[in-house]
């Protein structure tokens, strides 16, 4: 961290973890990263610890190989390659969240697609991809802890915003930390709504036209939600 970085960006990245714990996206597991605006071939990710305990001093700089730029003795997330592989494959991605939220887990173990069923879920499209580690790697620990597995996951994400991981969780890509928080939370809300609606009857997903019109998440909506979720933490919104 130095003068070439906006002072708020590290605060936002630390706050994103607390918001996502508070909104039941992260628990003891999961992490959020930010592409370095001053060095697009690097990203910032915390050392391995519970997300609600992460402060800006825990953030480390990583290269696109998934290894820290400066040698460290701190414990590292074994799944940091998820972040490096997606930043390498997607120049448009500025922030990434990997999580195991209970809301999306049923979609990680059934053939039922997670699809956009509400305005705030339009970015999900008609069906999110489901990456199955067994397809290329057979029996694993269901952790994405090698660059090869992460590259395969990034291919499955394609140009989308969210990829489900069979028996594991999901990875969400956004243009900024605040946008990826929006997408992570609202993918869970959409998943909850879809599960409840399916108990009542046949679910009507958004049409392709509705998805196209609603896909781009409005900056004003991202900002409003960030302030709302931040206030729920008991922090004064800026
Ligand atoms: Mn995981």
C-alpha cells in the first residue's frame, strides 16, 4: 500500500468481507479480492483468516500466478488461484468473491439452473454455469487449490458474473468491490426466491429482453445498497 493507491480502496475491501458475513454470504470461509488499479497484473487479497476479522492491514498483493508479490510467512488461502485465474482470463473484472453461501448450495448439487427471476438478479442471465471439478480432475477435496483447476473454473465462468461449483459454492465476478458485493448478495436473494417460488408452482424466469435491459447493474443501485449494508454493520455511511 502506498501513495499510488486511493486510501479508501483498502477500507472498502476489508468492509466488503464484514458486509458479506453480515448478509450471510460468507461465514468462516470465503474471500473477496480487488485488482490493483495501479498494477493490473496484481490483486489484493487477505491472508487466510475468518472474513469478519479482516482489516486493511491483513491485505497482501498477489501476482497473476497466485503467489504473493513479497515473500510472507503469513498463512495464505489455498483457493487464491480462483482469483488469479479469473483476473488473468478477464481484463474487465476488477473484483472477485468466492463463497459457500447456504442460499446457493442447493443449486450446486442439482440440475436445477440458477436463473434470473427478479429485477435485481438480472445479471445472472437465463442459467448460471455449473462447474464440476470431477469432469477434468476426478475425485478432489472439492477445493480449487491448483492453478490448473482455477483455469478450468475461469473457462466455465466465461464472460458471465457467476459460476456455481458442484458440491462447493460459487465465485462471483464484478467490475468493482462494491459491484461484486451487490452481485454476491443478490445472487443469494434470487436463489432464495427461486427455491420458495418453486414450492408454489411453475417459476417464470426473466425473458432474454428483460435480462438484457436489466443486466448492467446501475452504479446508483450499487452505491445505495453499499450504504444500506454498511449501515447495518453499525458503521456510518460515507
Ligand atoms: Mn471454497
